[in-house]
C-alpha cells in the first residue's frame, strides 16, 4: 500500500509538470497512463503493478 501511494503521488506530480510545461511525447503518455491506473485501481492495475515491480527488481539487479 505504501508503494502504491507514493507511486500515485510521484506520477501525479510528474503528470502535472508535464502537462503544465506543454511537453507532449512518449514519456508524458506513459506518466498519464500510469497515473490513471494507480488512481483508478481497475482490474488491469494488478498487471501494471506486477510489470512495474518486475522492472524495479530488474533495475536493482543490474549493478
């Protein structure tokens, strides 16, 4: 739950900054997509969380 709340805050701030600066691109689309899934908590949110968890674990194992 703590990771989810911090991810929502992170992606919310990131989405606001990207929209405010009128930056449009793939990174903005990904930020808005993730913000929507973490806040809506739809049925697909578990799959998105699993992918993000796997990416985070892979990033820790790179070094």
